[in-house]
């Protein structure tokens, strides 16, 4: 942006009046879950973020007013100053990535992958503007969006955060979203109180990480980094994005949070970016030689604001010491502070007053307004991609008897995906979505209005034979590394959705499959078992948009066309990843840009049902890591009487008496599982849907190695094991330091006390006879550990 002499003079004046402590405070951002308004008066932090699982009162379903009240309290604390120092308001940021998705009642737009299928930058710009207004109503003025990643391996758990594998489409959208969020440079409305600060993320190359691993390494040439992965960032910069978020990932082995060449020499100097670079969630701690609590290297490389959600106090203290010692030059600190002040001044933050007093503050009628819901519904129907329509089954007449089945049919949380009220999008209830409509509700309304009959049965049962069945199924919600997968095969280990489709089709009922997913997946058997197949992505709160397109006007004519076209190539086999247009061996089932329209008559022939990969990834001996179970495994909880239930969401609440299961952190957010056993005890198991050949796996890895932390020592026996064998490890655990992560190895076979079993379905078992509180972050077969448990002697 063009330099503003008056604004720069204000910055000069502020810098002259700021103490060293003031300056260091500005370059630190803490999470609202780890600080209070009083902390802002003491530390003068530059920003506070609301992370994916951070909310007022630690309740994911806090009201909009509670959000605004908290924003006011944080603002007032930041400007309450009587020591003569300059008053600098705090900047409040949040991940509004498909609408204002942290707040109950907000409009939930389709995730970016669905928007990419529309190929309409103007529509996406309107969605961004609507999101900005909903943000402002609750007091937030900065969103960590747009995500301009170009995913190149769909096994990556963040694929749905990207618009397309096509960098040119991403670039068009980047321009539209930044302008929608901020306004256009030069317009009177630029960064006014109806707009918010944007953040182009993640700089740079996050979508190219090796084998689709989150926070991985992008191994490409500089030209490919620039032309593919940089396309969206360059467009966002040209549109005037005020902030850029550094990527967790590396480029050719070097962590982006420590890459001076790209953050400073390229982004700031060559591309002329004059806003500020914010880090990602403790991303500085992954730079070599750094920790979450201290990283001068990241700051010197070009990160202007540390995102230090739970480590902000240590980061503040250590950064202050590093400036005093010369490890961080005062000129570098002044540069970072200047950039942060520049953005705050452009936003008008110094004159804005408390969030509730601003133009849209407290206007909660904007949340889920009729206008915004209509916009979201338009986006849903235009995002749908028709992959199969044999015999011209679609559009379906709404005057018929319609069966609606599948676990996604009446589940707004599932149709909305990750980053929905909670980080992972799990643990929500129907009542958490007052301004939303499930896919079933939309179908029921359309059919009822036309005089037909609609029946909901998740399992596909029916009282009276239907004329047609609509089956809604797909991926359960996930976010970030939790969603990383070893292959693109859908439910290879437990094909319950396929069985439902086949049972209906075998009964002679025409089947319409509606597939919910955050990426293209190998679903050849599901395509074969359906007469029509629709890729619906993660549509958000407006499930009625699907009924708009599936059903005719009653006279056989479509009410709306199928407009969506694939933003990502669709795999021919489960092993076909990476898969991108332009590859030498490019051979997708459906290419980039594919999508049928009404009126096309070609039928899809029978497809091969050989996936090309093994169905049981758990055969590798790695059962749980990075917050995810291996393919084919699932957690079960049991009470002291042995009655067990599968864990469907976290926290498990009171699924069974005696034990609770929650998500917790070890090296990353929610990458571990916490088990709280009450006095009556209970157990938890990882069960496989297929038998595991234990004797073969354990030949080279004779121990079950568990990485754990003990918060409350066992009050009774605590047994751990695999298959039929468990060993009491309570004595070893009582020697652990509280809250210290250590690994413990338990023998797989103890012939003197239990028979050797080859095929097992329980790959991990933990049973407590009394109260204890512990967490597990990794479960695998192996050989080494901090503590090794010996087999007990024969009785």
C-alpha cells in the first residue's frame, strides 16, 4: 500500500513514548483461554486470539452476548492506563474460516473446498463481507483467513481448507476474500467498522507437504513454490491483506517460522508487504534451537507477532531479555512494533471505542440473518458436484415417497465439518445450531410442500416401501493433523455406509448418494451401489440447499441446475495421491473441473472395487499417534461391570459410569487422550474391526510402548496390555513425576501368565480398579522406553 506520511508520523510518536516493555508486549499474542483482562493491564499484549477451543467461560456454546462482553472487557483492560504511557488498544483475532464458526447462531458457509467447486469469485467475496459483519457484531476485528493454500496431496487433513489444487483459482479467490473482509484499497469503506483485518495463510507452501503430513516438509523448487503455492499469497498482498500468517510447514527442510529469506527478504522486501507477520499456534517452538517459551530466531527471521497461546508469559519474559542482551536488535523490535501499530491505525482501532459501541457491535440479528442464510444456501446448491446420474434418476419428483437415510442426514455438526463451534467440530448437539437446517429437514420441507411423503431412518429401515432413497453419509468432522490419513480409501475397514447403500439397491429401490467429505476419496463401491452420486463437500448450516437441486419442481423440471465442478481431481484408486492436473501420470477417475449437468445422458459404467491399498493400516503396529487412531481402530469405554460403548465424540461425558475420555495436548493441540477414572474404576480399549496378526508384528517389536502422563496416581490396580494379556503397572506409575510425559513398555507376551494369541482385535487395553487421571499420546509396538515392565512370575 502507498505510504501515509501522517500515519507514519503517529507511529513515530507512539514509538518514542513506548517503553521497552510496551514494545515487547505488542509483539506477543495470547489465547483468551490462558489469560484474563487483568493480564492485559500488566503485560500490554498486542493481541488476544480465540483459539479453536477457547471461548467465554470455557463453554463452546457461549452466547453471542458473552462473546461481546468478553471483547469489551479485553478492550477496556488494554486501554485502562494511568502511568503516562501510550494507550494502545488490543487487537482481537479469531478463526472465522467458514463464517463466524465459533459462535452459536452464526451462518455457517460451505468450507473452502465447496466454495472452490462454484468457481465464482464474486460470490465468495460476498460471503467474506457477510462473515466480516457477523464478526463485528460480537466484537472481533481480525480473522485468520483467507486460507490460500494449494493442497497437492489430499491425504492432508487440511485439504478442505483449500479452495482447489489449481493455483489460478486460489489466486482469484484470494483477491475476492481479502476485499470482502477488508474492503477495497482506496474505497471509503476500506477497513471501516463493517470490515475486519484479513490474514493470508499459511505462508508459504503448506499445501505441498510430503505425503500429506500436516506441519510437514514441502520439497519443491523455488519456481514451483512461487508459481503454485505463492499464487494466492501474491494475489492477497495485491488486494491489501494487512497480515500474513507463517506456516507450520517447512520448505526443503527449513521451518517457515525461521526462514529469514522468505519471510523478510521475499515477503517484506521484494514483495513490499508492510503489514505484519503473525506466527501460527506455537509455531515458533518448532524452529531448531527454540521452544514454545523462547525463540529469538523466529522473531529475527521475520515473525512480527508470536502466537503464543498458552506460553505467552514466558515468551514475553524471554523476548524482553533477548532484546536487552542484544540477541534481538532494538531496530528489529521497532520494525515489528511499527508494523503492528500501522495495521491498528489503518483499522481505526485507536478511535473505535469499545467493541459494543462500534457500528455493528451487539447487532446480533446479523448472526444467521435471513440475508446471510440465503447467501449460504445459494453457495450450497452451487457447490454440489454431480458425479453420477444413471438413468436420469435426478431430479427426483418431490411428490413421491422418499426415504432419507445415513448418519449425515440429520446431523448439522457432521455436515458442517471441523472448525464448527469446536476446533475439531465434534461434541456439538442439534440445539447448538438454532439458525440452521439439516439436510433431512431441507428434504422434508421440499417433499411436504409438493405433497409427497418423507421418512427419516438413519439405518435405512422403512414401514412402507419408498419410491426413492436419499442416503447422506461421509467423513466425520476433523481439523488439521487429526484429519491426516494414510490413503484416500473411504471406510475400507468398516464399510457400514456401503452396506446401507447395497441393501437399499438390492431391494430394488433407486438410491441417491449424498457424500459429505473434506476431500475427494476413493468411493468406487459406493458409486457402484448408487444410481446417482453427489459430492456435497461440507455444506455448513444450510442443508436445504441440497434439496433445492435434488428435487424437481413437481413437473419433472429441475428447480436449480447442478453447477459445481470438481476443484480437486477425484482418485481412481485409494493409493492415488498426490493427484493433480498436469502430472505426467495423471489418470483420475474424474478430472479437475468435472461435473455432470442435468440433461447429460451418459451413464457411468461399473467401476473396479479393488482399492489398491491394504484396508488395515493398524497392521503396521502404530495404533494411536498425533491425536488419531490407526485406520480400522476405535475407542471403547466400559464400566466396572464390563458394559461397553464406542466413543462417538469427545469429551465422552458420561458415556459409561466410572471413566471419562477427553482430548488434551502433548506436543500439539489435542494430540493426546485423557482418561479420568473415578473410584469405581472402568476400562478403555482400542478395538480393531479386523484381526491383527500380533505374532508377526511383535517378532521385531516385542513391547507395547505407551507414551503417557500421570496427573493423579492410581488408587488401585491399573492394568495395561494387548489382546487377552494385561499387566498391572500401577507401581511404576506411582514413581512418575506429576504431569511429566514418559514412555513405558509392556511385554506383548508373558507365556507364564497368559496364552500367546496370534490374531487379536483389542490392540490396547487399560483398566483401572480405582480413581486415577492420566493421558496417552502414543500407543505402538516397539522396543525402547523410559520404563520397561517385566512379565510377572507364574502364579
